[in-house]
């Protein structure tokens, strides 16, 4: 995860969000309903808004994630690249995200 410097909470490791979610958090606004999407079990994962989730589903998200069975079951980079192109994940302050949304960040 990347590191961010938050005006309110200082520096911390940062989860990713789609640009809609990350921009809301940066503006200290609630992102509304979000869903956690994990495409590769490592880096390509984060919180997405309903619009981005729908775009991912229309482009094969459910087929890609249905095959996951543990870490070895994650799709190849070539398979998830088109989905990542839709997202534009950005880092955001984890504490701001938890305060402004109804979600709880997954713990490693």
C-alpha cells in the first residue's frame, strides 16, 4: 500500500479507492455506498463506488473473481489489466475513509 500524508491524521499507509471514492475522502465528504474489490490479492484491490462496480461487472468482474480459490486462484495480470484500466485507483487516508464511510477496512 502507498503512504499518504493526511492533513488531519498525519502520515500513514493508505488503501486504494476508485477516483470517485478517493476524491470524496480527500474533500472530507462521505463516499456513499462502497464495495471492496480484490483483483489480485496484493496490489490491485480497493474500495469502489457503485458506478465503478457496475462498470467492472459489465466488463467481466464476476467471471474473474468467481475463479479465485486462495492466492493461486487469482487471475493473471493480462486478465485483470482491462479492469484496472477502468478504475484509476488512488490512495486515500484510511482513518478518513473509516470516519466518512460506513465501511471497516480489512485487516492484513
